C-alpha cells in the first residue's frame, strides 16, 4: 500500500472532509499496532482463548475419494466463535477501539455474520453497538438479527436502494460522520477507504498463516491451489495473503454467479465484463455499474456475497494476475453444499459453498499427490431458512407453517 | 469571469449571499426549471445543481431520496449537462455542479471538466474528493479556469484548514456541523469559534451550509459568513407546497 492508500491503481481514501481527522487517528493507531509485536501477541491470545483459534484444517477424505483428484483440505473458519472468519477482524478492531478510547461501535452487515461478530465484541468490551443491515438481508438472516439484539446491539434495517449490503454501508457512513467523536466504524470486509482494506486483511491473515503451517504438518508440502469465496474479499485475503509470495501456488477467488453471468442478476465483479473501475463508498475498485457510474443491483443466494464492489487489494491481484477469479451460480452452490453435507457431515455457509463449488469443478483434473485448501469462511446454520427453501424441503415448510399458526393463535 | 471574483462583486451590494441546491431530475427537469426561475428571480446568488448518484454517502434522507427518485425516473448525466447548459445560458448567476466523484471518474475527468467549462459552469462541489485524491482533478479544473470547492468541517484542525486553503479556489464551503445534510444546526458559541477558525485560515469567501432553514439562521450568519447555503429545505418545500412556494420562501430569507 502506498502513502495514499493505493494498491497499484486501486484503493485510496475518498472520504468526506469531516472524517479526515478520524482517519488520521485511525491510521496512526493502526501503524503503531502493526509495528508492535506485543499487539499481535495480545490478539493471538484473545483469539485462542475466546474464539477457538487455531481453527482446524480438516482432511476431506470422502470428497477427495469422490472426485478422484487432488487431496481436499478444508480450513475451518466456521469453528470460530460466532461461526465465521468475521470474528478475526472484529476482535482485532476491538483491541484498536480500546486503545483509541472510543465508546461506541457501528457496523454494517450483509449475511449478519459481521454484525453478529461486532455485537459479540461490543458486549465483551462494554461498547454501545449499532448495526446497519439492509431490510432485504434482515428478512433473509433473521436468526442473526435475533442474536445481535439479544447481545445488546441495536439493529437498524436500511430501507434505501436495494436494501442490501451497499445501502447498509452508506447508512453506516452517515452515522459515522454524525458521531465521529466517540464512534468507531468496524468495517466488515477488506474494502472501504484506507486503511480499512489493509487493516482487515492484516487481521484476517491469521487464517493463511495457520493454514500454511497445518498443510505442511499434514501433507508435508504446500498446496497446489487455494480456494476462497469473494464478496468483499476478507476471507479470501485472509487465506491468500500468506501464499502470495509462494511460487507455484494458484490462488482462486470464487464470486457469486447468482442466476448466471448472462442474467444480469449476479455479483461478479472481477470475472465478468459487467464491472468496470469506479469510486464509491470511499475507495476505488471494480464495481458493477452502468455507463453513467450508477451502481447496479446485485444478486446472490448468499447475502454475504451480494455486494457491488470488491476489495481493492483483490482488484490489484486480479490486474497483476496473481489471483484467478471464477464464479459459481446459485444452483451450483446448492449442489456443492448438498454434497459436502452428505459426504463430510460439514455444513458450509452459502457464501463458503461458492468456494467449494469452484474447487469441485476443477479438483478432479489435479494429481492425487497434490493438495488443495478450501477456505470454509463460515457455517451454514444461519442459512437454514434459505437452504431449506432452496431444497424445497416439505417437512421444514410444514414446521414453519405450524409454528406460524401457533404464533398467530397465541 | 472566475467564481471568486463574481461572488466578490455581488458582496459589494449585499451583506450575505444565498446559494441554493437542487437535485437534477427531482422531481423532474421541468420542475427544476421552474424552481431555478423562482430562485434566481428572488435573489439567489449561486446555485449548486446535484447530478444524482446511487450512493450519496454525505447526504441525509431528504437529498438521498431525491437522488434515488431522480435516478428511478431515468435521469442521465447527459440530461444533466443539457439542462445545465440551458440554465447557464438563461440566467446570469454562477452555477456549480455538485456530485460524487464516480460520476466524473466514469465520464472521464478532463472530458467532464472541459464540457462543464464549455457550457458555462463555474465550479464543482464533490464531497468525496479530498485534495489528496483529487490532484489531477485540481490541475484540470485550474487549466479550464473552474473552481473545485473545498470543504471545512468542525473536525478540521487549523493545520488541515491551512492545507486545504493551499488548494482551494472560488470559496470555501464550511459544513456547519458533523453529520449529513438536512438536519438543523445550532448556531451557538462553539459554532462562532469554528467560523472564526475558518476565517483565520483562508482569504477566500466563506459559505456555510448544512441545516440552514430560515431567516433567523441567515441573520445569525450575517457578518460572519459571506454566503449561506440552503439545501434540503427547498426540496421539502417543493414536496409539500409545490415549486411555486420556492420564490416567496427565498424572498422571505433576506
């Protein structure tokens, strides 16, 4: 990252003047923490005592046998406290907030995992917490909303625009410019104005650091490929960062293909011609936008990938061809999820299932001596309503109707 | 004539100038035309015309909704240019484009600035383009003799204000408080101190915006600021009472 927050042609800090001073303070504190080994140690201790780190690397024996290609390993970020990699970033920023002496945190959330992680951190550190969430996502992710509220957070449904993640981000910025003195915005992914992309990627790099050690321990050599889903890109950057300088390891980001690249209803920013360079929400990256520069509506079965931009760090790696980008449709994702549940007894989140779908497409072509790692960024329990609906499960539907009837009669 | 000089000429006749804000295409360009006619006819000195953007991060609910509605009814950047050209031809006062950087970036910086200059626009307000990010924009604006209006906020330090002043042109837009557009500001002792810091940091005229809604607010700025900016209030007025209510409202502010 250069001094203006750019990764090659991407990034920067396109922020309203009222936030200038806050960003200066944030950058200063972050730089201080980065250079202080004691801070990282404090972070590691917190994550190992509060969030089940290191998370395991699971050898997926049955999936490996099924595809007959490279050995499949799964990095289990779903086993983090609150069920996703989001905890890594949030607890790191929580330590920063404590140092900066702010009393309140705000966050935006798509799938609800980042909101839930932020609400957890706020409860642990005794901070006031407000979570902005698109109204559409509130409906899709009700279980997470329930938990956020139970942990003391205020969840604000955002009714503007597409009522998804990008609108929640805009609303969180509006809160921040109003309450800048005592509030920290816990940005949820490796996007937004500098230093957020780098800072979030730094906290998430713990994933790749652990995975590299673990794969050497089990497989005795580095993996051939590493797969991660890409919404904003924080879990992808988290696992990729450690492997970026390792020659011969292919890094593959899998975006949300939604109803298909041709349908217009997707969230493919780096592997589709529908996206182009732009500047919004404080940073420069590839956005899904029209010829006038207006952001387009996106679609994905996975709320956490349903985002119009992508990490500027990933845009840089896309441009310099260090990371290959693919996409998986909603249908492929459901098939990959189904197979993983049946063969391994593991329930990946719909977001993570994109990485599985991307890997399953290719793993059979690789040698049995090779290994791949799939980053399972989160667990699928939160998606039970969406998954049961997509599988058209009759007994689940009956359960919902019965429960609804019970409530309406009470 | 450069924007600063135009404002200074007007300040010889008035103790405080008025700048108003409209969102192009909201509720329609026809209504915009009527609103501007009423504004100019009742003594507005400068108008910022907002080219709508899908992600207006610095705007509050009133202007946010106006942006979304303008886009929903199909307002394009090209429509905004054509309308702005007509307004600049029709009325004597300076017009500014207010928008977010992506609109300009996508159009092409030089193409956008060159065309704005050709149609008679005097400058730009771009809330998400601090000078650090706008080096090429600043150079091009200078080349075409247009002003990129820079913004002071209550959170700006004295050093930051001086830094901004080094790049500033036309006038300085002083945001009256933390937050987004459209909410009432308190013009109290802290505000006076802030405005005094603004005045000390620059020789350029000072415009004050965010939360200015009434004659009392403007009276409170007399002698302290050079221009008052009315934003969300006229949009609300058009919604509740129609475009014809804008003229009497503006006339009543003096």
